[in-house]
C-alpha cells in the first residue's frame, strides 16, 4: 500500500509518530537550574535580601568604628578583615535559607512543586536543580560582596580559600535544609513572615556580623551553637587566620544532618 500523502511524521499506516523522548537527566536538571537561577536574580525582593542588604551592612559597618568586631581569635585583625567574612556568611544565609524558604512556600501554594514532580524532571531532579541554582546565585553574591570588600581594603588569607569553601558548602547544606523544613511545611504567608523575621534576628544577634565572642557569657556559648554563628566563625577563621575552624564546621555538619532528616519528613509537595 502506498503511503504517499500520509501526514508528515506519521507511521507507515498513517499512525501518529511516537512522542519524542525526554532530554537526558543532566540536561533537564541544568535547564531547570538555569531557569530558577535567572528567576532568583531577576526577583526584586530576592535581590534586596541577597545582595543589596549585605552590601549595605558591609559598607555601613566598615565606615563606623562600632560595634567592636576584632574580638577573640581575631583581636589583632583589621575591622574589614573580620567584617567581610561575616557579610559573606550573611549572603549565604540570605539565599540558601530566606530565599529558598519563601520560594518553596509559594511554589507549594501555587502547585508548582506538585506539577514539576510529575514531569520527567522528577522530584529528585527538581531538588538537584534547586541546589544548583542556589550555588549559581551564591557565586554571583560572593563575587559582588568580595569585590566591594576588596575596594574597602579587605585582604583575605589565600590559604583560607579551601577552608572557606568547605564552610560555605556545609552552610548551604544546613540553611537549605532548614529552608525545606520551614517552606515545606507551613502556609506561604507564614513562611514569608517567619523567614524574614529569622533573617533579621540572626543578622542582628546570631553571630553572623557580630562574632559570638563579642557577646557576654552564657549568651555567647548559646549563640555559637547556631548555624549562623558557626558559618560566620568558620569563614572568619578561614579568611583571617587561614585555618579550619573544626568546632564551627562540626556544628554546621550536625545542623545539616538533623535538618536534612527533618526536611524529609516535613516537606510537603502541595498544600
């Protein structure tokens, strides 16, 4: 039987052509990660929290002599050398926790998580894409904050680059897991309010910008066990002293492990 005149793409008997196969898993994850990263960088509120506010804290605190930041292991360091790692920690917290928690909350409300989880991307691919998008945004943040800090006189210890990268990876793991716990379990409006409130509280007294060593006992001991203080201390030790801060790194690892286990139980894919 002749097949002349059959519709383009039809089979020998005029049957529809088979649907195209989905792209390979790495390509799907990278495409979704690119989409999410661009969305985060174009979102005005996210840019305010992730870049503008940390830069304002950096410039503002660099130009005034108080509060005293050169305390504890960094007593002999220049103010900007202690301040810049704290602002980098604040940037990590902004993107990995605040931004992701709010995004998860509203994606659950709009049904985005549920729908994307049923696509060839899958739930695992979606989470991997979100992790990659956080890393991409963080690279932009750290470059911008680092460049401004360098203009202000920051000169980090090159030996501390590797310890700083370890601290950032553990910090992202801890804060992203906490974001999944918050954004994956509460209503979007509650997530929006709580995520911003936690950001303000940790930025003000969580050992990020002001080291826990500057606080009186026993407050300093309690604050040093927070993931915010652990990340700030780990980055300060790395970039000022060029060393690993094993205690704070262990605190971050524990927070990442516990919060990750909780996130597996609390994260809901739809309201």
